[in-house]
C-alpha cells in the first residue's frame, strides 16, 4: 500500500451476481483520469465474484479483496470457508476482517486475531474493522471498546503498511446515522495515537457507516480520515462514483 492515497472500499456484502461486474466499467474509466490518481479503490464482492472482478480490473488501479477468511491459511476440512491463501492466489490484495456483521455471527477478538495473522502470512493487506455498539456509546465505553478490539485483535502482530483500520460504529452501519465533524475527528485522532503509542506506527484510518452521496461532503471535511468503507451505497455505481467525486473536490 502506498501512503498518500485516499481509500474507497466497496463492501458489497452478500449482494451481486455476474451482471454486477459490468458496473465497474465506469469506475475503471474514472481511475484513468489524472484527477483521481491519488485514490485507491478496493472492491470486496462476495467470494463468487472475486475471480471475475480480479480479471476485470487487472490492468487498472483497482484492487480486489475478500470480505472474510478462515483463520487457517492452509487447506482443510472447513466446510463453507475460504482461506487467505485461496483469496491471495486468485489475485486479490486485500481482505476485510473484524466486520461487525461477522462479529455478530460469532467472530471474537481472539478469532479475528488468528484471521489477521493468517491473512498477513498470506501476504494480503488487511482492512481491520472496529466499532462500538449503541449501548457501549451510551455508556461512554467507546474508547475502552475500541482499545480492547485493537489490542486483542492485533496481539503479537507486527504492524507494517499492510494493515489499515476501518472505524465503523456499529450503530452507524446501515442505519443512516453518522458520526460527523469534531466528534469523528477526535475518535480518529485518538485511534491514530493509540496505535502510534502501542506499535510505534502511523496507521491509516477509514470511516465506515452509512456513507452516502448526501453526507460525503460533510464527512470529507474531517481531514484526518484516510478514506471510507462503503456498504450499501457502493453497490450503485452512480452513487459510488458520486461519493468519490464529491470527496475529491
Ligand atoms: C459496511 O458494510 O461496512 C458499511 C459501512 O455499510 P453501510 O455503508 O451500508 O452502512
């Protein structure tokens, strides 16, 4: 990963079919423009589309990532799972780990730690998601929770430029509620300081949670953010492009 990019991660979740692949044509065109040379677009489709999207984007400045991987990087009897090695061998460069939707399905910090180790061993870059729930925020536990997620999930891991953090408040994902302005700036600053102090490393922080064409102009004013993880709005190519253009103005 280079260091001066603004990231736009498209998390398609469990949506999309072969027809969705063509929606990348306009995004590919956008990446050819000099105006957008500092943006890094990463598509994270369902596993069924990884291969096609890798093929579609291989000559362009777009990377592809998985939405999860198993903690064992080797092949094994893990029905329904995919390994970091398999994702890497397809030509993907990234994997999302620690997403709250996977935590809801049972991923603990301990498991996420093992998954991150597996992904890094497979030479994938990791988009590591953290975030507090509504109740935790109400009880003023935000930083306690975020610190715990960072320390436990990154235990015994040497952070290099191969990991970025996506701060995604759980109460914000898919709800239309967003953290703005100084409230967001403060969290992002604190997270950067926590990582710097503990790992002596400057880390990139993305924001995720209901980013859309209407709120992006306000969100982009938070100038310590290094990019965005976009769920629902990333599946509509017009909206996705609009978000990128508005962030780059
Ligand atoms: C996400 O899936 O990580 C996400 C941020 O989703 P949405 O943009 O739909 O809130």
